[in-house]
């Protein structure tokens, strides 16, 4: 099974900072990667699909890049609403594999 | 609007069974594969199982294979997860999510909590 290694596990940042979260796949995954945001007690929210496509209603400060084995989620200017945990997800053959998550905290 | 509503969670003793259900509305259910994902307290997301749009194919994670069965009733717009031989490590919030074909989950339910404890 393909594994997704996400880093860092925790990220301390300030409002206005530019952040990048990375996921590395153990095998080439083409572009079948999505990113989600989850706040405590809430359901995961889709941010990015197919590595770089912004989901409907998601602010343009979020962007995704990558293909093959390395994928990144970037927040260009961190806003108060962005403090949350972020997960990458590989989807392939009707199976999903999630990264371990990155918690974005207030510095 | 799209709605996915899970039910059936609760407290259950180790070794017992539980059946979760997810009721879908606001979209054409038969166009979507359905997935179950769980999240143990304070932990990350773990994919559990999925079923194709027509119910002919089911897929399971290694951690639940043989103990869990996913099914769907397209006449009632529901998907179910039958869990047997429950263990303490199955304690989690269980979410259902829809996916267009072999793809990501664009809508998720609010989840139902399963607690396995004696």
C-alpha cells in the first residue's frame, strides 16, 4: 500500500505568514491527491483536489502543487480562520490514504 | 443541499457488533461511491471502507478487513457499515463521505461516535 508522509506535524505561525505543508508518497501517485482542513469537533472540509484544483468556495490564498511523489499545500497569507489541522489524502482504486496531519497553531 | 447524516453510534462492549448508517439527500445517490472514514480521539483520519456507486464492489482497510461489511441501499439512499468483533481501538468518530467515482470526498457527514468499552 502507498503511504503518505506529511510534514511538519505542527507548525506555529503568525497572521500574514506564508506556510507550506508537504506530503510525500511512498510510490508515484500521479496527481490523485486532495487536501482537507479540519477544525476541532468539525467535519473535514475539502480544500484542494487533483493536487492543484481549488474546491468551490475556498479562498484563493490556498494553493496546491505537485505530482508523482511530492505534494504541497501553501497558504499565502495566514488568516485567523486558518488555524486548524490539515490533511493530505491519496485517492486511488477506491482506497484513501491520509497523511498524519499538520496542526497550524498561533505563534 | 447535500446532506449526509450518520447514525447508529453509541457505547458497545468489546466483542459485540454495531451497525452504522448514513442517510444521503440532496444529490443523485446512485452517481457516487461512498466511503467510511474514522477518527480516534485526538488522532488523524483513517479510511475504513468504500463501496462503488452500484454496490457491486467493496473495499476495506487492512485494519478492519474481515470484521466490517459495507453495503448500500440505492432505493433508500443509505449506506451502512456493519462492524463485528469490536475492539477498544475501534473507538472513534465515524464519518461517511461521498466521492464521484474513484476520487476524493467532496462532502462529509457530521460523524457518529462509537465507543468500545466494558
